C-alpha cells in the first residue's frame, strides 16, 4: 500500500527554479553520489511543484509557562495573510538553495529566507511535506502573536491535500525553553496559478496545420469547450440519461445553452467563472481510491479508541552519530561511525539513507488525568528508526477542552505534560503537536546528553460523517499524517521521518 494519499503533480509555470523532471523512486540502501543527486532533484522538484505559489492563511498561536498548572496562555489568532513562496539559488551558487517566503497582510510586507542546507531541511519527495530548523526564526510578530526574541525554532509542514497545507512552528527563547506554538492553516490561491495564462500580450501557439497559428474557428471551439466545463462544474448541466436518445437531447440542449451564454458573456467572464468553480471544489481532496477526505477534529476519546497502524519513511543521516559517546559494533567497543564533514563545501542537500518500517502507536487514557503513549516498531527495510526514539511516554493532562460546548470544535485544546516536563503535547482541532519543553545543545559536554525529537500530526477522515449518527460515525475512516525530526546530542538533525497511520478501532 502507498504510504501517502497524495502524490502532487502540479505543472504550474515557475520563474525562479525548476529542476528537470525525474521519476520518483525510493532508495532503501546506502546512497551513492548519483543517488544523493537524484534524491536532491526529487526533493527540490517536490518543493517547487507543491509549495511554490501564493497561499492564503490564518495562524493560531499560544504559549505555555514553566508552571504547568497555569495551562495554556496568550491565545492569539492572526489576521488573514497572503504568503508567496519561491525556491531559488543563493548568491548564484547552484549547490545552495533557499526557500524564500513573503508575508502580506493589511499594509505590511515581511520576507524571510530559509537555506535548505543550513536549516537541516528534511523533505518527503512523495507528498512534498517538509521540516526545518533555524537559529533565529524571523516570523512576523502579527503572525506569531509575540515579539519576543526567538533563539531556536522548528518548522513542520504537512500537505493536507493538493491545495492545502498545515504548518507548525515550535519557537524556543534564548533560555532554550518553549516560548510559543504557532499553527498556520493555509490554502493555495488557485487564481494566482492561472494568472499568467490570462495576461495580455501572451502569444498562443497551436498544433494545427496552419503553421501553428490558432484560427478563429479554433478559438470558437475552445470557447465552447470552456462553456461546457463551466456549466458542468457549476451544476448547470443535468446528469446524462442512460439511454442514447435522451443523452443526445441533453448534449444538444447543453450546447445551445452554452452558445446562448457565450453571447451574453465574454470569454474572460467565462474563464473567471471556471476559476471560481475550481477554487470552490478544491477545498475537499480525493485520494487514489476515490475516498473523499477532510480535516478531522479529534479528541482524547477518539485518539485512544484503538491502535494506529501505519508505515514510516525514515531518512537517516549516516555520517551523524546520535552521540559522540556511542560505541560501535564489535569487540573493540570503539565507534566506527565516521564524523560529519565540517566543511560546508563537502556537504550537500539530501545526503540521507532511506528506509521504511512498520509502526503501531496507541494511546492509553484512564478517562481522567493520566495518559500513556506506546510505540511499537516492526520489521523494516533500509534505514530504521533510531533506538533512542521513545517506545513509551507517560503524561498528565492539565487542560482538556474536548467536550467543552462553549468553545468551537476546531478551537478546543488539550494540554499534556509528558515525562515530568521533558515533553509537552497539544491537541488543537485536527492537529497534534509533541515537542520538548527545553532544548539543550552542548557539543562540548563531558558526559552523554539527551537527544530529543519533535513531531507534528494532522488527522483526516472521509467526508460527511462527523455530524452523523453514532452508527455512521463508527464507520468513519480516520487517518493521520505525521512528520518527525530526531536530533542527536549536538543538536543536529539525525533522522527525518514521515508516517501515515489509519485508526483500527477496538470492538466494544
């Protein structure tokens, strides 16, 4: 079975960078130089095809304090904003790329740039989900809800559908404590994708016998085709009948209606109607099996109602040890792991080994304040999850708004303190965040330091059953997409993982 529900193949025109199209493959063995180059092209291509363009979004942010009893504080909702994303080279260097983002809201414009190599970017070349980190996360204060200085930040981005993405920013202060969480729900501006085709002065070339020129007859036929598509999408054409005679009548009447509409509206107006209909239909996504999916607001009861079964794609950095004190295999006990090249010129983007592994995750909740997360790892091929990834986490619930009626469903939150303050977990609508409360980078430590991980998940379900009866809700298929980053004791990214789970509910 495919790990992801979405394989994005957007063919929009790019102005900054477009690597040559290559077939997406998964390398499950040690990566050679050619395979690393191929991985880099696939990852860059995925970033360009899906993320480049204009997105409309709104951010929800909140903070927690050292006093866990204080709960969640300083909740903010940002103004609606528009962000434009471009991928390009840095200073003309073909080996260094950066993802540039420009925020626009009200009368303000702010830009930020994230170098792929320096930000430890991890990319899933199948569905274009990515994650990165930054020593100084330069996000606008109106988006994050705070103007405090950020010493370290982690960004996760999951592709929720062909035209929708969810981003999570975990921001840490200069004291290395968790300062703020920012969730951005963004939808692609479909109008911006096709705007270049509507610009005046663009030459049109055809494939006809007239030297490639488009005749008046060709334009008339194209206009009629557009009219039919618009009428079909907007629901103005009734469904075709089963018998041939009624089908012929329907086609004739629809053609006549299209011709009549053409007389009363210009081609530009018809294109705008088509554009509007397409943007309205892009809010719901359909996977390869025809299953319609939408974001699913999940609560603790449903989260712990069964076992989450799925696959994890692991991208491991082979030249990075989890800790400088890790012992290698063999009787000597000496480490056999090579050290990472210190020279920036010796490193390149997408230097990872890929593997796939079966994973089962379950949450055990006592319907009170205690909760436990258990991870079971099965067989794998290629790179596997690091042994330091926790197999179990015990937590205490301090805020649970799952059943609160005064709060909208998509704004209800759950706050969990894991392992006596080492990690914190948050449920907000359809998203789940799990990050460390403190991050500690100490490369010169004289004793072994603790590694840490960050995770971000988005839940989805088949459309239309959330508000139905109990029997119909029981048959709702719920799935989860998750992206994980595992850091070594030096604060460097050791593994990047993307996972896809389905909920196997327990029989009651």
